[in-house]
C-alpha cells in the first residue's frame, strides 16, 4: 500500500501541473488576441508663431503632472467627475515627455530663441521653463478637449521664478468618440504651445 501511494502522488502532481499550464496558455492566448490600441501623436505648430526675437538660451524641463496623466493613455473626464482611459488608443510616448518634445520643437520652429534644449544638454541657459500638466483630457460634460498647463520661467542660476502663467485651451471634440478625441486634443495643444512660445519669448 505504501508503495502505491508514493507512485500515485507524483502522478496527481503531474495532472495538476498540466492543468495549470493549459490554463495559463489559454489566458495568454486570450490576452494576445486583443486588438492593439491605435497610436496618436501631437503636432508642433509651424505657423502663426510670431514672437519677439530673444538671444537667450533656454532649457525646457519635462512637465510634472498627476499619475493619471503620466502615461501614454488618452484620458476622459466622465460626466460623473471621474477619470477613465480610452482602451482603444494611446499617445506615441508618455504624455509629459511628448509635451516636452513638441514644446521644444515649437520654439525651434519659431526661430525666436538662440538655443533651446533639455536639462543635461550641456547648455549654459539663462532660464529654465518648468511646467505642470493640470489637465489633458476630453471633458464629457462639455464635449470639449481641454488642455491646461501651468508654466514658470526660472532663473537657472538663482532659482528665482521670473514669471508664471496658466494656459488653457479648449477645442470642441464633435461626437467625442474615436479619432475625434485625440484630434481635438492635438488642436488644443497646438494653440496652447503657440501661446507658451509667444509668452516665454517676450520675457527672456
């Protein structure tokens, strides 16, 4: 009897392990069959960038933000006041890094500042542009894409805040579904980036 029990135990363990492996394979297969989200980008505007010429060197820091916006997800503020991510779409990069890149490119497109870069680019800047993404989402209650970013110009040597401003841009999102959402957020971002470049160039 003792010998038969010893032989039965490994067989039962084998059956359990095989069942677990089959279940895991089915789970992974189910995950893999889901459609990949569509990737959308933001645009650095090239037109309507009139701004005062500045000989200053400027670095643009990556924006700070809440955890909800610190990802590549496209966000919706629901009618109930909550925050949700649209599962079928994503941005081309983490939103703060994407905003930083497009803001730098907008300064470059405007040709109004002698040198522009990121912290760590071995520039000796006159100032650093710090910012915070307050909201970047479709507002279901108004049907608008809303982008709000707080910006501060900081003296790079003293750390003193030279100027600060909150910029808000709103664009109707039509039906508020599908590609209309990232398209409206892109238009709102372009308008905001133009305002930030004009405002910053006049102050450094």
